[in-house]
């Protein structure tokens, strides 16, 4: 199916579950964006599935075509990759970030740290991280994230606190500890790098999806990096310095966007 035929079918109201249309949307970012924008426009204009006029559809099509034509460069190419490759890229980058911080400044007590607890803690973080990346990079033809999915993202923000407040880990041998004053900075740098990558790879425009989920993913990755960087085992330190990384990223990015909007409005006056 060609783009012209697919767009005519979408604008004509044909079901997006039709096999030929569905297959075309999987491979064409432009038609996929049109279908998603059209769906949001219908919901916003009617609230109960009303039908847009032909003039409105023409305007919508022209808008989407301008947006697609204006997307150039590396970021546009990355967003245009198939979903599975975007997920692989984000997952690989997350692994590389965690390993880089762990290798650059590793904790000295890993041999003495309870191995079962280490595997369970890191395993829980990795499961959360993988799920959040998949949720954030969902294809546009899929339904918007449900309330349950957004609740999962909130849970992912809270899990580091639950792990931090477990009874203090008992090391099998004494270890000389070093200063851990840079933990929050390391966690935020690592998490912010992943959050920025997810924003580049994300094709959606939903605020809840484009802020909450990547912030939760960045917070989880930050805690993984700190697990291999910081030798502190005190629940107080872990809960006050490591665990809040996701919330710092979330509110920090919201503050950045608000400041950027205020500056833009001030320049426009």
C-alpha cells in the first residue's frame, strides 16, 4: 500500500485494524503520525467519536505534512527507526551508561555485599527499566497509555525508596569506605542522559507519556548506576540521596520547560 492510499483510507474513516493499513503504518512514520493526530483530533472535537468535516481533514493533513517535512537531521532519523530498534538503542545506551559509571568509579565492597540481595535489587531495577522503555517507545498506532500504565510509572518512581528502606545490608568482611558526596549528581547525570535519549526517540506528544515515563526510567537507571558506584549501605543515605533521582529529574525537567516557556513569551512581547 502506498502512502497516498493509506492516508486516503485513514481520512476516510476506515478502521486502522485492517491488515494492509496496519502493516503500512508500522513502516511509515508519516502516515502513523497522521493516524495518531487524526484520532486525537476526533476525540478532542467531539468527545464521543464525532466525525470531522472534509475541510478540517484537509487542514489536518496539511499540518501533518508540514511537520513531517520539517523533521530533518539525526533526531528525525532516529525517531523514524522501527520500534524494536529504538528500544534496542535505548536499552543499549542505558546499559552503557550504567557500566561506564560503574567502571569509572566502582564501589569497593561488591565482593563483600550479599550476592542474593544484589541480584534481586538490580534485577528488579532492570525489569522496571525495560518495561518503562518499551512503554515510552510504543508505536503511535497503539492506544495511548492507560491509567494503569501511568500508575506503573509512579510505582517505578517509588520502588527505589522501598529497596532503600530494607534492613541495612550486612557485609561479609569490613571494607574501607570512600566519600560518597557526589551520589545525587552521578545519578541525575546518568538518568538525564537516558531521559534525553528517550525524548529524542519518542514519537508521541502526550505530556503524561513524554514526561512521567522517561523520568521514571531515568530515575531507575540512576539508581542502578549508583548501586555499582556508591558503597553506602545506610538506608537513610539510600532513601534521601539515591531514591529521589527520578523525582529530581521529573520536577527538574518540568521546571526547565516552564522557564523555557516564560523566556519565549517574554521575547515575543
